[in-house]
């Protein structure tokens, strides 16, 4: 069976285009998972010096514990995603009578939105929770209630 050079060239170009297209759909990650991220939660309240923002964070595999954050204090940690893409950390926040639990990191949601620097930052303010991947541009994700 004789294959023409034109057919081989066409197939080669198609394969290269397919590989380039697929690489643009998802950032490259090791086959064994293991992408590292930094998660940071910042107290963005303007005046809570007498009443701290209390935070407690965990995953199904580890408990990060709790902290009492004064104005501009932060709580941060590094994590490594698992091979299944199911890494999930949640936090419970409490300030005065308000209490809110939220997903601080969820691989299925944050693998893309945390950006190429893989930084996932939260700013907790009186009116809600703000997300940023550069700590310059903040977007309100949800309110306390």
C-alpha cells in the first residue's frame, strides 16, 4: 500500500494542530496531579479592633485549625492538588453574630481562576467575600447571608 507524501503531510499538520488546540484548553499539569497553590484569607474589615474575625479551615484529610484575625491580618497555606482533581478546603468564618462557611479552595473551580501564579486570595469584608488571583483586582463572590 503506497501512501502519498501529500497525505502524510496533511496528517502531520492535523496532528500538530490538534495537539496545539488541546494544550490551549487546559494548563499543563503533571500526570500525577500535584499542582501547588497558595490560599490566603485576609481580614478586610475597616474597624473590628475590638472583635476579631475568627477563621477555622480544613479539608477531608487535614485540619488547618483556627485563628483570630485582627484588621489586615491573614491566614494562608499551601496545598498540593490530588490526581483526581478533588482537592477541597473549606473555611468557617465568624464575626459578631455572623457566621459563614465557604469553599476556600475547590480544585474543580479554582484550577483555572487562581491564574498562572496559582494564588487564590479572599478578602473578607463587612458586606461579603471577595476573590482575587492577583490581590489587585477583587471581585465580590458572595455576601455573608
